[in-house]
C-alpha cells in the first residue's frame, strides 16, 4: 500500500504543479476558448473549395515539357556469307580445260551426274569443316559417283580448301602439286564434275572429280 500511495501522490503533484509566469485558466475560460475556436474554424473554407491554384495534387498531364524520347537501340547489321555455286563450279571446269588445252591435252566433258557427286562431297566437307576424300560415314568417291548415276570405268579426285573463292589461285595450287597435276592433266579421263561449298567460317571447299565411263 505504501508504494501505491507514493506513486499516486507523485502523479497528483505533477498534474497540479504550476509554472511561473503562466496564467491558470478556469473552467469557464476553457469553455470560452473552445467556443471562439469553433467559430473561427466554421468560417474557414473547406480544403476542397480552395481555388485550383492552391491545390497541391496537380495531374501529371500538366507537365510543360514532354518526357525525353529514349534513344533507339543499335541494330546489328547482318553480314552476308560468301557463296559458291553452279557458276563458280562451271568456271573452275572451264579454267581446268583451258589449262589442259594450253598443254595440248583434250578438254574434258562436263557431266551433270559427276557435278552432283562432287557438289555433295564439298557440301559435306564445308558442313564439318574437314578436308578429306571420304569423311566418316560417307561413301568412297567411286560409290558417290555410282549413287549419283554415273557408271565409271576409272576415276580420279582432287579436293582442296582456300580462304577465298579465287578460282585461279585454287587451280594453280592444284597444278603446283605433282600428285594433283597428274590427275587433272591425265589423258585417261574424259569427263569432269566440280563441286564447291563455303563453310560457316568462310572457307571454300573444292572437289574436282574426273572419270571415264564403262567401256
């Protein structure tokens, strides 16, 4: 009981303590002050009736400057891959015949089935980016000719790779090799077909098939 009484006494003294220099309002004075305050508040205009210029919640559409237009994203320019097709294949065959006739050797006859076989092999080499006469899982050159529809008695094949499609550079590279030159300038063959394809890395794969039909 003693503790609660001490606590109660302290609260009572706290609320009734006067501060020097401040008047103590009576109950009547407080009532009068409340009445006067209510009268002033009643005469003040409501917030919603204030002129528009005094309002602080302006719409976003009232901005005087438009939002900046974002800069367009840079676009990637597609790079066209080099191609090597029928025109280049025919040009290589013509260049080879020119090299043969300039040496007194008969020109070769262009045969579509041999072109088909040579082109298919070049396309496979380009797809795998490998240079070989017979890639893994691929038929031999003789079987490719047979599958294309050419019945051969004998055949020879040269394959090569070049960083560009320059036909004269590729042909001179072939003729500069004794093994390749012996095939390309041989009098044993009468027919020819050429294949060319470009790899994804831009390398040119060439196939030149020479053959003679069954007798």
